[in-house]
C-alpha cells in the first residue's frame, strides 16, 4: 500500500485535483492563491494555509509567535501575487489540555499578525484536536491586470529576490541540534525563525510597477521556488549570484558545512522570488527601494529548461528539493 508519507504533499494534491470538477480558472490551479472573477477588472483573491504543531512549530517558539506565524504564512502568498489582504477566517484545533493563557496568547498573536499587514480576523471555528492546528483563510481584492503569477517568465528576464537566504535553515539547526554560535549571530538566526516577515509592501509595489513577469514566495525554499516557476513558465535559470546571508557564510565556514545547501534547500524564509522584465529592472528596483526594501539580482532566465548555479568556478545543477509536507517532517 502506498502511504501519504511516500506520496508527499505534491502528489497528494495531484490526486485530489484529478477528482475535482474545475471551472475555468482565473489563476492556474497550484499557484500561490486562488481567484474568482468579480467583474472585468477585479477579482476576489483567496488563500488558505495550515499550521500544525508537530511540523511547523520549532522548540521554544512562544504561542504568540505561533499565532502570528500562522497569519504571515498566508500574507506572504498574497505578497507574491501583489494583493492587499483584507480579512481572515481562522479555524483553530487545540488539544484538550491547553490552558486559558495558551488560548489568549494564540489569539493575541493571530491578531498581531493580521493588524501588522492591515487585515482583520472576522470569524472562524474552534474544535478539539490531538495537535495544535491553525488554518487561516485569507481574502483580498486584486486587479486582474496587476496579478503576478508563476507562468510569465521569459528568456532574457532577470531573476531576483527580496532578501538573503539561509538564516532560517541555520536557525532551525540551532534549535534541533543544540549547536553553539556567537550570541549576535544566534539572535539573528533565531529571529528569522520566530519572527518571519512577509514582503507585502514589496509585492504591492512590484505589482504596481508592471515590471514582474513571474513571482512566488520562498516558503518551501529557494531551489523549489525556482523549480515551480520553471514548471509553470517552461523556462530555465542560470543563477550566478546566490543570495547567501553573510552570517550563513560565516556559520558554514565555522561548522565546515556547505553554504549552498543552506541557502538553496531550506524553507520558510518568506522572501519573494521573481523574474523581472529586463527593460524594467531599474523601475522595479526603485519601486522596492521606495517602500524600504531591496531587490537583489541573482541570475537570468534562459530558453533551455536547465536549472544551474555558477558557484566558485563550478556549474552545479539546482535540484528540485525543499520543504514538502509528509516527506520533510520532523
């Protein structure tokens, strides 16, 4: 018998998709969000994402931080599409031995996450569960012509990201393997785990710029995000400027580990991974700077569907690896 652990999240989604009767889709099934047409210009944008204690909550993470993270996970996907969130519904499953103060901290974290990005929690459901489960459903309105999907990348486009990679991967290693690093670096690594940030302002600015041809958030890792755009757009990538955080390079040197592995194959960084039309690069960069962010060029889109990294004089194949539920559990 084939178990879900052997199948993995993406094959499970494929099986479900085969059983569904789908209407004409405004946004291709499997992109970061779903959309329902309202009129010729506007669409209702919908997203649901689930946080589960066993797989998504690392040791020592507070329940306030857990509640906030459950919201940020959803907001990040809206950021990748260039959509402003409006309202959330929250379905909360909690074990029977949770305390009153536990619920209070979760609720405060959920509210803090929503308000941080200009949204409100307007309802939901609660129930008893064997593990903590938080399922957030997010709603917003988007202009159809400004949505940034995964399937528009074209040869010659510039590949870019909104931040550096690897800190969350290292932070999780510190928590799970009890590794020792200098206190300043440790604080930076753990902050990336406990206080993730969605690049909503950057996503909205980039959407308005009209410079983006494809976009995805990096919650499943940089390599996997690149492969998702690769599959949707039918193009390849040559990455020649891997965006490794300086602290991660220093950690890799101290611990004699591979910094490429840390930067490419982690997850939960919540940066945006984008392809930018070459003639609009300056416009896109300025749009992101205007909202206090930065846009880092990391490579280019090529016609061949190969995915390669140029690193220290070597050409390395970028494997389709990253976080995947059922296969990547603790």
